């Protein structure tokens, strides 16, 4: 996957991932940060992605975003202590 393909892919997926993160975090800024964190995790494994439109890849991306949102939520709670 070249950089243009990746950018197009990110633009296509970002809205749905942000919607999930926003519902989980109830905060637009935290949701944006969580999605950014998820894409950073994905970049680290980009060589392992064969087909960006496969069900497996979509599941991985969704889980990465969900897990990043959970991490943000936990961090928010920890910082309030």
C-alpha cells in the first residue's frame, strides 16, 4: 500500500471510527485522539495488511479504534484520581 492509498483509506474510515469513539468517550477531542492512536497502531502493522477492503482488515481496524477509545477512557479516569 502506498501513501496515497493509505490516505484515501484513512479518509474513508475515519468518520465511522470517530463515531464509535465519540459514543464511547462522549467527547469529540478524545474521540479524535483515540482514532489517531488507532491509526498509529495500524501503521505499525501496515506490512501485514494484504487486502485493505477485507472483512478481517475492517475488523482489525474497528478493534484498534475501540481499544484506543478504551485506553483513552482509562487514562481519563486515572488522571482524575
